């Protein structure tokens, strides 16, 4: 994974803690968004751990740049800021996870593994306010020619709820006792009907339309 934070001491501390976890390796560090994007290009990591508020090129800049370059690395935001608009901006820009820096090491490692396995995750500390902000505000922009959330089947809603909880296709297949290929087809259909090509935006649109309760990650995160 690549770790991006403008505070050197914080970066080194997080790297040292992650080094205690089995199967988690930080291959590069960066001090701002531009350096982070360059590190992603060079190392092709499984996960990018990204702070948002940084001088020069911040985390939102990095998310936008990654999307514009077609770099589909799972981005886990780790920050001290839980401002509603900042959370929404990060998720709409393509972040697949959002954690505050008061999480435990086990929660952080679990989140990294969730994203590496194709899941999504939002900290419980922000989900309630996030839900209100999404439902009260305009829906996330439509990326494509969606059919409409009212056209989701019962099975697709089940799949969507598991996506919102941070589960990967493989885990959803195990929970619903389906073939992984069948789950992939359901996910593709959900994205089409919600008018987006991105799982996180699909969850945001579903929240806006009242199709989901606030997302809870695995292991209570």
C-alpha cells in the first residue's frame, strides 16, 4: 500500500503500526497528493491510504487526479476531519473508505483489508450525519443512463446492502449462497440502475433514495 500524509511523524507512526500486521506492507510514502499519485503510478498498490487536508496538492486533488488518469486504486481516507461536505466530496471523488484517525490499529488493518478485497467502508462516527446529509441534499451526479432505483429487484437490494457494509463480491457470494459470477452480474445491474459506474456512488445514491440504512463496515467499523 501507499501512505500519503503531509506530517512526517504521523506517516512514520502509521507505517510502524501497520508493520505489526501480517500481510500489510507500505511500499511507499508521500507528503502530498501529487507525490501520492506518482507513487501509485510507480508501485501500483492494492490500497492508497490518504489524508485529505494537505498543503499544495490535497487529498481531494489526488482523488480527482486518480480518476482523470483512470487509476482504479482503492482509496481509504484517514483523516481527523469529519465535516459532512468533506466526507461527501471525498466519496463522490472516488474514495471507497473513510476513517477518522481515532480508530484502533485493528480497525485500520481491517479497513485496509476490506478495500484490498474489493469492499467499501465508512466510519460509524460519520455515517449517521452522512446519511442525513445525503438524504437532505441533491443526489450524487448520474454517471450514465440509469434505469432508476425503483427498478432494483429484491436480490439486488440485498447485494447493495452488503456492498454498503463493505463486503467484496466473494463475501457476498458466500453470504447469499450464490456463484461469484452471479454476484458480479447483480452488482453490474445495480450500478446500471443507479446510474453510476462506481460502487461508492451507488451506495450514496441508494442512501439518498432511502434504500439503505447507514452503512456499517465489517467488525463494527
